[in-house]
């Protein structure tokens, strides 16, 4: 589920007390070089920062001041977080939960993209697609860690939490980077909203027996209205209920379908066909839009951020592999070079009276959770772009978010796979492929000071990430050009 969150939305809940410099050590010292006040920390009067290149964090309290002056040795405390999230009412620290952060990443990743994986991997077979999934997972974990690295460094420079992708692009790549980020963000959201409305209306039309324009409109009004009229509590409760139903339907699908598995189907592999599935598989692993929220929640603690990203994406990886094994283990792999495209999920609906309805329920629920997150994210982004104040013409961003995808999905009801493929190639691999590596390159090698890193390999790794993204994009462009 590719959901969108605004890190700035957390500002009214927490106040961050920043500890500038590299988040490595706190040292109590006798002769501080200079001092900076800390807000919201009544038992501490000053924060002292060493001006050396490896900036250690040094602080002492008034009560301990005299004792410290008499000590000969420094007392060093390990310190990992960049700042503390403080409750404005109680001024008590509210550290982010690592487990909640893991589930935030996992929940953001699991969504409608999973529906397309069997269709784009059936030609390559389960074994080859499993290798592709693992490679795409490693790639997307790497780019997520690069975003986290740049985000924390940007927070250090700006001295505030809630740093967005746009702020990161402005700091590292300038106005050109901001333009690419904004247009890629808008493109991904519109392309996927079109795909979600098209697929949900198709499923609901088959189930309800009413025209597709009615089901598309009903779906858009129902969940778009929830986003517009619902409070955060109501939207969260509905989304939580949908996630529970997704898990239940997935478990039911695996249990029911496992009896019809043909294990020999899973042993087929066509490595030559595997690269074609990369854009949509990469799209299915998107979670990077919540990394800025993650970094703020975890107080810039890079160790926790790394654990949340790796652990949170490992859960969807396992789920995707199981899902693909179940679907491809039931449906025969098409012959190599066959021009006939058959969606395995549609084939299941028509041939299996038990599995088909479960797949339909899982599909609609997965689309609904993704749709809610996208509507909230794009409407908030458009309100920002239009510079609308809180409460000012609040309906306009939602109209611009809901109406164009509805119209486009009705003009081409078969647009689901095309929209996903375009979003994965030209949106995801730019915004969450090329840009993170470019921002990290600028962050690491354009300045004079050292910055903490999450991804090893230096320029080689960054070059591979950018080159890999560019290669997939170029290949897709050539394929599309050759088809016309």
C-alpha cells in the first residue's frame, strides 16, 4: 500500500528539541566552547557543542556543575538519536516506537500493487520471479535508506523535524531537483489512482451487475467522501478494519488454494522474461514516501530507522512470495513467446468458485487501503501547491484529486496494468530510484563536512542505483517506442 503522509502533520503533536552535530556521543565537560539553550528541558540549562569536525554533543546540568568542575576525567555517554520528541503539554520525551515504525513501513508497502505481480511474472515463472522480487527488495531498501540518510542530515542542517522530500531536494539538488520531485510525485499519484478506480470498478461490476461507470463513481464517492468528511480517528479506524480484513482474506486464500497447488508449476523459470516485471514489482515495494515521517518519529536515530526499513519491508517480501506462489501454483504458466495475455486473477475468478470470490474480496480491500492513502496524500500536496490556508476552499484539492482519475478510468477501463507499468517506470524509478542516489551523492560529496551514512559502497553503490534505474527506464521507453 503506497500511502502518503505529511511529516508536517505531526508538528501539532510533538515539539523537537534538537541536538546539533553528529548524533554520536554526549560528553560532560568542564570548559564548554559555547552554549545553546534547550527548550522543554527544565533540568538542563545549556547544550554545548564541540566546534571540531567530529562534533560531539556536550551538556551538563546546574546541579552537577560544581561536581563536574572538580572531575579530572570526562564522562562519556553513548547517544544515538538526533533530537527528542517532546509532548508540548507535559514536556516529557515521547520516543517513537520501533515496532510501530516497522508496521508503518509494512502497511504502507502492502497494497494494490500485489494484485499485478502474478500477471507480470507468469511468463517468467515462480523461481525467476522470486529472484526478481528479492533483487527489487534489496534495491528499494537501499533507496529508502538513502532517503533516510539525506532526511536526517537535512534535519541536522535545518534544526527542525518534519522535513519533506521537497525540502531534501531543494537542499541537495536545488530548484531543478524540486521540479522533478514535484512532478514525479503528482504523476505517481494520478497514475495509481486511475489504476485503482479502474480495477475496483471492474470487480464491483462483475459482483453487482451494474454498469462500470456507476461502480467507478460509487467507489470514488464512498472512499473519497470518507477522506473529505471523516476525521483522523474515523479514517484510521476504517483503515485499520480494512487491514484486518485484508489479513483475514489473505490467510483464507492461502488455506483454501493450497490444496489445488501444482508444485511442478512452481519449478518453471524463464530468466529472459524476468526483467519485464521489474517496474511493477518495484512499484509494489514502494514505502519511501513515509521515510521522512519515520525519521521524525524515531528522533533521527539511524540505527532504529535502518531496522524499521529492513524489517518493515521484509514482511511484504514474504507475503509477496507466498501470494505469487499460490497464484502461479494454480494457474499454468503460458508458453514462452505467447502473445496472449491472461490475468491469473481473472482466470481464477472464472474457473474456481471458492478461490475466485476470496481473491475479489482481497483485491477490493487492498485497493481501498491504497486509495485512501493516495487521496489523502495528493489532496494535501495539491493544497500545499495551491497555497491554500487551512479551511480555505477545502473542497478544491479533493475535486482535483478525485475527478481526473475517475474520468480517465472510464475512458479506458483496461488501463489498470498500463497505469501501474507507467507509474513504476517513469514515476517510482525516478522519484525513489534516481533522485535518492543523486541527493545522497550531493549530500556526501558536495560539502566539506562528513555526514553519517546508512548505505555502504560510496560512489560505486550510488552509481549502480542511478544506472540501474536509468537502464530500466530506457529499456521501457525503447520497448514502448518499438510497439508503435
